[in-house]
């Protein structure tokens, strides 16, 4: 089912055709994160929202917010045709309400989201008749005290206001938003870090990403061969290590692809992640080095990483560890390559 043909029967009416993204009125807390519009980003989005609510002492909203986040980010990742999505969590001092919003930069506009309420639908659908995506949006409408979709300068933004467990949703009139651009705050929940790879070389970054894909594919194939114990163990290790930070890797790839399309030779890559992921990145780098050794020994068909790719991965690993664990400022790739690197 395409996002452009979503139509569901729900009890809460969606507000449509807002002119721009806006903040919840009187919101004393607002946190945002940019993620790749890809299914691998959905778990990271859920954790971002739950960690934010925990930091605010709003844990009572966590279960509903986690479910709403899954549905909204899943729709953006699968049906918006977007490269990136932007997850926002807000809370208001005027009411015991938190808002979860997901904005995407895809070409599918706000008008593509159609909602039929029982009061408006001539032929309301039964739950079993709804497509899977429609069911997800119906869940959002059921859990939300209010929800809506707005046009934004980047694309569209879908939001849901959560009043807490036991709140009853009813049919509501559409809301309209005022025209202004809402700046993206950079504050993240406790335990999260925004890693910045300054001046990342675009072509080389995409090359190392392709090489890692090739390496993983061959190791997975060899993993089915019980006679290759070392390759099998390494395949499982790399596969497991790639799971948790997958969203950060896809952000880096999408950023580099966009920069390539714009004709840029270098770009700053920003990746939000839990700080604990730095330890996983170190282990992943070690596993890839061991895989390169297997390539050099002729035990794998994939060619070993070229020297410049190895250097880039070493720089990326250093930057993630230095910024996530020690709070150090970014070291641009040009300085690292020229030898002007921290000891």
C-alpha cells in the first residue's frame, strides 16, 4: 500500500494542510534528532523518544509514545520517498501532554494522508479490511488526544499529542498552524551524543561503505559453510555489531549520497547515537581489520580494503570514540590525513 493512498476510519480527526511545522504552545522541553528515512532507524527513533521522556520524568507516556513513534517513523521510512526524517519530542507546561512528531523530506505531500472518521465516511471500513499501514495510523489516532499533518519547508510533519494512559480520544476538528520555520534544537537526551565527522570525503566514504557491504555479504555466504569456523565466527560477529548502530551508518551513507548529488567533494556528517555505541564501533573496526587479514591471506574473494579506506575507517572510529566518550571537538579529515591528529 502506498503512502499516497492511505485512508483509514478512526475516531480522532487529523488536522491537514498546515502551512509549516510549529512548536507546541508553551513547550518548555523540545528535543530533536535527524535519522535516515530507513526501517533500520525505527529502533533508534523509539529509543530516542523513550530516553527523552525518561529524562523528563514522563515515563507514563513511554509505552504509547514508543508505539506512536514506531508507526510514524515506519510510515516515513517506507512510504514518503524521503532521505531523512526528523523526530521531535515536546512537552507543554500548560497541560499534561507530550507531542511526538516525525517530519520527512520526501516528495509525498501532506495531502496524501487521508483520514475518514465515522462521522464523515459513507462506508466506514472494518478493522480487518484496513491495509497494514492504515491500521498503524488508526493506532496513532486511537492513542492520541489529537494528531495532525502539516506541510513544512522540508516536506511534511505528522504529529500526535499524548495525554497519558487512560486518556480517551474523540473526534476533533482540524487544527491549522501558523507559518514559521521551527529551528532544530541540538539537545539530545542524557547518554546521547551528536558525532560530527568534519570534512568527510564523499567519494571515499561511499567507497568504504560499499566495501563493507561486499565484505559482509561474502562472510554471510561463508557463514553457511560449517568447515570455515573462523569466517563463520567473524560473519556472526560483524553482523551482530552492525545491528545497533545501523541507523548511524545509514545517516552517513545518505549524507554522502546527497553531497555527491550536489557535486561536493567533502561534507560534514552528523550522527546522533547513544554514547555506548562507541564501544560497538571499536569492536566493529577490530573485526573489519581481521576480515581484511583474511582477504590478504586469500581466504576471502573480496579484496582487502585499500590503504585510504583503512585510514578513513580508523579516522571515523577515532572521532566517534573521542567525541562520544571524551567530549573532544571534531578533528577534520584533512587534518587527520595530513598527520595533524591528536595523540
